[in-house]
C-alpha cells in the first residue's frame, strides 16, 4: 500500500510572488514522489517550480493583497477543475490566514485541519504573538507597541539600541514600498521615522529587544499537530548558516536534538489547541540561556524537507495522511540530516552530512528546477549588479555566488518573501 492516499490530490497555495521560494518546490516533490496529484496555485510561470515533473497543473493565483472573497473565488475555480476533494496546503501567511477563515466555506472541496478559524491569524500577528507567549509562559523578547512618533523615540531608548522593528501583520505590506517585515534599528530617529509610515504599512509597528545572533543561538522547530493535538513528525533544527549572515533565511540547517526547544514547541501548540503544520523560530539568549520565540508561522517553513524521518514522513505528508484518515508510520528522527539552499550556500552543497543531505533545488529525480534556478539566479544577480553600478554602466559578469543585497532581516517569516 502506498504511503499516502493517492486518490486524494493536493492543492498548494501561495499568494506571495517570490520565484525563489524553495519551500513550494519541497511541497511539490514531497507529495508528488508519494504518487499524489499536485496542483499549484501560485505565480510560478517564471519560477523554477514550474519545471518540476511532479506538478500536474499550474493555476493562476490571487493577486497580492487579495481580499478573502477574491481568494475564495480563485479556490472555487481550481476546485471545479480538480473535480474532487483535495488537501489544501497553504505556503505563506496570507494563504494560511485565508484558509483558516474560509475552512467551513471551502468544505467539502478542500480538506483542512479543524481548529478555530482565527488562530492562524492570531499567531502570525506579531503583536498577538507576544500576548500568546505571555499566557503560555514561553519566553519572548520584550516588545513595545508605540502609539505616536514621540513614543517610538522613547520606547527605542527604553529598550536600548540596536533594537528590532517589526510590522504586526507583514502580509499587509504593500509591494514596492521598501518596507520590510523585520529590520534592525540603530537609532531612535530611525524608529520614529518608521512609525510615521504606519498607515502605509497597514498594521502597527512593534519595537522589540534585540537578542544578538551567535554560534548555536538560532533554532527552529517544524511540526504537525494532528486531529488529536499530538505533535507528529518534524523536530528541532539548528541554523548553521543564514543569509544575510547572522539574520534572515536558513541557508544551511541541521536536524539537531534539543529537548528544550521540543518541549516549548509542543507546549505552545497544546496550549493554543493548534492543528496542522507549523514552523517556529527561536533565538537563545546568550545571557540567560533561555530560548525566546521570535515567530510562529502557521504553515510549512521553507526548509521543512529537512525533517523527513526514517519512515519517509515530513510535515506535509503528515498533513495529507491525517486529513485522509491514514495512520502515520512510526519513524525515527534522523539527527545530523542537513538541508542546504544552494544559491545562498554553494560550498555547503558540496559537503557530506552524517545524517544525509537534501538540497533545496537540485534532485536527481527532478533535475529541471535546479537547472532553471541557476539560470534565473544568474539573471537576478546580473540585474542587482546593474542597479548598484547605475545606468549606463556595463554589468559585470553574473555570478551565482553573489546573493541579492538586502537590509538585515531577523526571522524566517521574512526570509520566505525576500
């Protein structure tokens, strides 16, 4: 008998327009390799994802900033084409929030975990998350929400510099605004000027105490909470390399046992009554040794494929199995397994790993996306170099080793859309 119920297709949904979102490709491959028919609702026509042999069909996505009604209309059109109930897999916060709100309306065309419809939005909201952590006794950096430019200045001095500035609902940030969901603030005046853009950002500004990065300080946890609330598969991982360095997305991550991170993740999911896939980001305080929760992402993280256990189960496969009534096989964690994003860490892609290694883009059984990524990445880098050199200057030869310039970001929610 196949691992998954191959009679039930999957629809992968992403609203964010990011051609380098390797998590989407991970979901396509994870389900497609198990024999599931995979439909992708995302702007992937110019992305390496569309070259995957495991994509059955691409469907036009909702526009960025689409209303809940617009997202519903798109999903209904896709359901008509799929023509049978499908497991819905949201891959960004906007998709996960919309799916939570629409769960009852989408049934029976789509299968989704059963939990309060507002819970994904609650945990994805940075201001709400601070309150959630306080009620669950999970460490969280000191966070202040200024209500005026003057208060932003005062709060900056109160927290100490540098500090972290976050927009409460980053999925509302308008494209082309230059605003980042998270950034490092080095002056009180910078905090004040950010506050003045609150109306443009669409959600409140948060100022948060800065926990410096360092060796063995950045951790994440990916898990799946099933219909009973038990956290199945997944586990804790250590960020070995990030891009930009010391902040941002996981370029190299390793499955590393950590009982403290595991306990915090399971307790938080249980306290909330959370069901479904989740991705948590932690940073260990060098002074106290405590792990502080930085982000709760109510969907698969981009590096979720790191956590494929000895039975071949990852969080996306666990979602499909749970929603189709299948009992998951008993698997063991694969400590030392490594995940590498080649365009951000090309040298790490050449090293061996004791627990095995998975690359974000290249796969022997699915070579098209890897080839397409390098071609797209070269054009991307060349374009960034032309921007830096200015108009009328000949661009230097493109090199896939030069990544995109970016202002510092400090969490995995940011990295999925940068």
